[in-house]
């Protein structure tokens, strides 16, 4: 316990260096800008900025990515409130009450509520990050080769099953990612696999290029396909961006409940912030003393949605950092960032690299304060950014994609790989396949392969070693649940979001 407290203290001291503070400010600002631009996503922003972190220390690079993540989730509320268009799916429920408040001349109050709720939701989520992550990491220490294999399978079934509307399409996405992960030299005996005479493929597909192509460049292609237009003008507002003490006191119970909801949703792989925001909104409606205000600009609705979706951020990092199982596309990209820095998610992050990990944790806490300050002071400016035309946005993102891909090794081969994955990501989006499953398979594929082949080598080829431990059977059971979870998740999501989406559609028509 004392050792953990010492690491926490050292993490905060190191996180307060000038470079880390600048990383927090820059990351949060960039994240909010990305979040408030409809059509962009948190995963896209994190993937786009990955190349910039190569030359940074590992803890600073992770702080930048974490800051972009938090900023983007909050930033989506700005466009949701002012132009009735959620910047990210995580702010869909915020648009219901937030825009109604704008129509009533309370845009400033709505933005202040979103900012304040996002801050507390994100800050409180750090509690579970600090205390649950090390415990889960200790459990992971007991994993041998067979357990690592089943852990990889569990991760693949979760992301492929839960994040896709179709089990078949989800498994197809995961299988495609696994196939791509075999490209390069065999890690055991060095056999060439699917290299087609290209020497640059010896080390396999560059994960960063794949991420940029799948999440960033593919989104550019989607935007370019649509009619390039000026975005809806953001509503002007004259009221102050602040909450009174009585309003904060009234919203405190909603924040606490939404934090618990969002944290649990974040820890569960596959759920994500888009579900959490509706759950937080519905919970706020159920416990409200003024249910009649909902649908007409209820401040509690904005609070419930934003506290819940930001609480997901800390919770979602726990399975990714400890077990290597990202629960959604953003954490899949963050996991790619870890691997690029030469770090493997798992127990080593809390033993060998504990100093770096706790610095990142401390930075993640401080990011919430910067998000509050930048959000409260800069909402009026960010509101104007949300009007940025796709005609400007598309070429800017395209240039960043090319520069980021080339800068990795200063090799045009990486740019070609990025473009190939951009085309792949575009087609996958068109056919409703799961790009996050491909990324996860790229990362988990080699780990699962090594676990399987390592276990079989130790046992002399006896397949029974894969079923010898209780942990293996638990992971097998969880994998089966992961495969069939879309049925349950679909019913649950329909129940949670159905009524509210009808409200949102009605408002849009009006």
C-alpha cells in the first residue's frame, strides 16, 4: 500500500513538469476542437495525433493522447447544444435537452452544465483507474501461455461481437484483422508470410499507418463523398457560462449516479460512451423531481448525459491497460500508441514501467482540471469552430494523414499502407463492418498466436494444456458470452435509447 502511495505521489510530481503541462493544455484544446466538429470522432483524433508522440517520452505521449480523448468526448456537447448536431455519438443524448435550453436563451447555462458535469464525471472515474487497475494487473500476473491465448480470443469476441450489429459481420472483421496480423516474418521460426516480395513487410503491418488509414483517412473519404457544405450556424448566446451554487448542489446527486453508470459501462468491454450517455440521461429523468421539464430543456438531462459519457474514459482504460482488451475504438487506438512506445499492456505496466504508468494516471487527473478551465473560458470560440466547412476540414485532415504516415520512418511505403487501409476502412464502413475489431485483431493476433504456440511447445503438442486451468475455462465462458452478447446488447440499447431517439428526431423535424 505504501509503495503504491509513493508511486502516486511521484507520478503527480513528474506530471507537473513543463512539457507534461503543455501536453495537457495542447491535447485538451485539440480534443475539444475535434469533438465539436460534427463528422470527426475521438478515435480519429487520437489516431491522427499518434505520429506526433513518437519523439516524446512515453508518459508525455500517453498524456497527449489521453487529453485528446477526454477533450473530444466533452467537445461533442458544444455542437450538440448550439447546433443540435452531436459532435460525437457520445453526446447524442445531450442534444435533446441542450438545444432546447439554447432555444430558451440558456445556451451559456447548458454549456456550463456540460463542462462542469464532464469534469466531475472524468475526475471521479480516475478513482477506479487508480484502485482497480493495479488489482486486475496482479491477477494478470498469473496468466501463462494458455491463458494469454484465451485472453486474446476473449478480447476479439468482445469487440467483434458487441460493437457490431451483426455477429457474422463482427466475426468477419475480427478474422480479417487476424489474417492481416500474420503478414511478415513468423515470430517463432522466421518463415515469410504474405510478404509478396516486399521487404518492408518483414516486420508486419505498421500499426500506426493502419490506425491512421482506418480511422482518419477513411473518415475523410466519407466526408468527401457527401456534399461539401457550410455547417449550420451556431446559435449566438448572451448569458454567462456559469452555474450558481444552488444549481451545482441540485446536480450533485445526478453527477454521482451518472459517474457510477459511466464507470461500469467503461469497464465493460464493448459498451462505450454512446450507450452511457443515454443511460445517464434516463437515470436523471427517473430521479428528477421535475420530469415535466424533460424534452423542454432540463438541466439535469444535460448533466446526466455528460457526466456518464466522461466517466467512461477512466473506466475504459482499466481493461486496456491491465489485460490488453480495449472496450471501444478509442482505447484500441490508445493501445496501439502503447505498443508503438515499446510498452505491452498488462502487469508490466504496473511493475517494470510503474513510474510511467502512474505519471500517466496523474496526468489524466490533471487533464480534467484543464478541460474544465479551457471549456469554461473557450466555449464561445469553440462554438465558431463548429461552423468550419468540410471544404476546409477535408484537405487539412488529408495533409495531416499523409504527413503523419510519412514521418514514422520517412518512407513512402508507409503512406501506401495508410492509403490501402483507408480504402479498406471506407469499404468496411459502407458494409457496416467493424474497424475497431480489425485494429484489435492486429494487436492481439500476434499475442494470441505466441500464447497458443508457446503452450503447445511446452506440452509437446498436447491440446489439453489449453483447457487445464480454471482461468482458461473462465475466459472460454466469457468468450462465448462475448460472441452472443449482441443479442442482449441490441435489446438493451433499444430499450435505453429508443424513446429518446424519437424525441431527438421529432425535435429535428421541428
